[in-house]
C-alpha cells in the first residue's frame, strides 16, 4: 500500500459519512431502546460506528476492483 492509497482512502472517507451516518444512528437508537445505555455511550457508539462504516466503505472503494 502506497502513500497515494492512504491519501485516496482518506479522501473517500469524507463523502462516505453521508452513507454511514444513518446505520450508526439506527444502531445507537436500537442499543438505547434495547439495553438502556446512557446518552454519552449512545453518542460514542454513533461517532465510532460512523467512522468505522465510512472507513470500511472507503477501503472497499479503493481496493474493490482488485478482487
């Protein structure tokens, strides 16, 4: 993996926030309803979930053509 690949992944990550925020919000709401987590924990889960999903989508965009 080159530096250009890392830069492209970071560039792809920002538009992927649009697609990643809805699943993270749903996950946070589900966990709050099902397990009664605190608002602080819910926010941490939503931010972390958004970052993980958007980064995963960006990596797939960068390297998906290889497979």
